[in-house]
């Protein structure tokens, strides 16, 4: 995991110098992520992707003749600390012009509110609750699709390809993401003619055993279960279902795009694991191949999940907006972001409809079997 920023390209004299050695002031961007704790499974790769993008951009001469500089903020997987730590970071860097951060909607809400109050653009690489940007205001943007879109994609896959008629749903109510994606899946599945035969909610996974008992009972008619959990809970909830001997497909959202889920699949022979995510890392496009190679060269390992290229795309999107605005004035950057229609990201094209700050993007459905991820379907962008 990286903890700071340094320009590394020697092909351009200025880019070969550390940020502080450039003859101009850097363009500072607050980078708020959960770099430690349970939520770091998604946030740490996203931050590393952002670092890689900054280094590459500076290696090509920076933006408007100035280097980008990330100011990292670790909120340690403690949502209650987000507002305080982000406020402190802005106070310590009053010349910051924007912010990026978070793969989770729960942290994105308070962070977005702070940036909105300061009149600074904030772009979340991985938050997916589509209700948050309109709630926060016009300075908050997403680089990822909304939960309504990924939930609809999984519902369509479940009905059309897995041929499922009856599904049980469990939702962790403690996070905005899990609450939203679980609700949206149930609505989409029913809209396609499916039936939700069991619904349970909990705060965290403390009461998950009660759901497992009902799911495995002789009265249960469920053919599969959609488990709206965070990545740190995934091993516990998947493990509990399989330990009970319940053989059925287990479905979820992008929170399962984590190494822990892949590892569990090596011992899973009871029905398969499926999740939606932003992009299959094995997709054979020039952009993805170049990103994976650059990430591996920089960090010594392949990107662990799709949140790494999302962090990379977020910095690229913000840099593109600054270039088009020809200004580092926050309102001008906001306006340029809002005018984005077809930014060519590694994870797909990013564009915003007028008045909407959540992009419409394709959704990948991944199957995990014996430690191997396979792309099963791509739901096209609407």
C-alpha cells in the first residue's frame, strides 16, 4: 500500500522531480479512503489506482503545466470519523481544489457533505447508492454505476441465465450500499416475474444464523440466495450457508469483488458464487491490459479487483475536467465534470446526463469457481 506521492517518470525533466521540486505549485487533491481496517479490501486498491494515475499524468507533464498531488486521508474503516478527518485535511491543505475517495456509500455521504459545504468537487470511485449525489448537492460525482443498475443486471442474469424463479434475500442494514442494492435486487427480480420467498434484514451479520436456518428448512422454496453484504462480512455469510450444507447459487453485488470471496470458492462445491462488478479484469482490451501491466509493475502484484482501475479512472476523469476547464477554480472544475459525456476510462466510458452525476455504465456478472473468476455476462450501459 502506498502512503504518499512522488513523480517517477524520468523522460521529462520536470516529471523526474518530486512534487516539491517542480517550479510551480502542485494541484492538490484530497484522497480520502479506508486504507486500514475491513473496508480497505476495496479502498486500498482504489487508492493505489489513483496513485498510479497521478504518477502517469505527472510523467506526461502534469495538468495545465502543474503536477497533481494526492493528500491521503485514512479514515480507518470508521464511518463516524469521516467528516472530522476530511475537515482536518481541508484545514491542513486550504489550497486543495477537489477530492476523491471511497468505494462505499456510507463514507461517501459525510465526505461529500463536507466538500459540498466547502464548494469543492468530490468524485467517488466506487460508491453506488444513486440517492446520495442528489441529496448532497452539485459538487458530488460518481465514477461508478448506481446500485439500481447493478441490481437490475443481477436480476436479469438470475432470471434469464440461471433460470431462477424463487430467491431469498438477506440484507445488512448497517451500510447504505447493502441496504440499497438488496432492496433494488428484490424489486428488479419481482419486476421480471420472479418471487422473493424469504427476506431478512440485520445490522451486520450478527443474526445471520436465523436466516440460514430458515433458508435450509424443509419449508423453504428458495432456489438461490441474494446476500447483500459488505466484503468483510462475505466470508462469514458464505461460510455459514455452506456449513449448513445448503446447495444453491449465492448472489451479491460488487462488494463481493474481493480476494476473500475468491479464496472461499476453492472449497465451494454447493452451487456457485456470482456477483456483479464494474469490469472483469481479464477482459482483453488495450486499456485494461495496459492498466494491469502498469499496476503490476508499480505495486508488484496484479490489481486485486475492479476498484483499482476505478481509482485510476477517477483521477483521469478529474484531470480531464481540469484541462477542459483550463482552470483550478473549483466551480469551473465542477462545471467541466458535469459536462463530461464520454471520458474513456479503463472501466468503461464515463458520462453524465444533464443534471445527473451518476454515470450509466455496463455491468459485469462474474462467476467464481475453485478460485477462478469467469465473466458470465455483461449487461450493456443503458
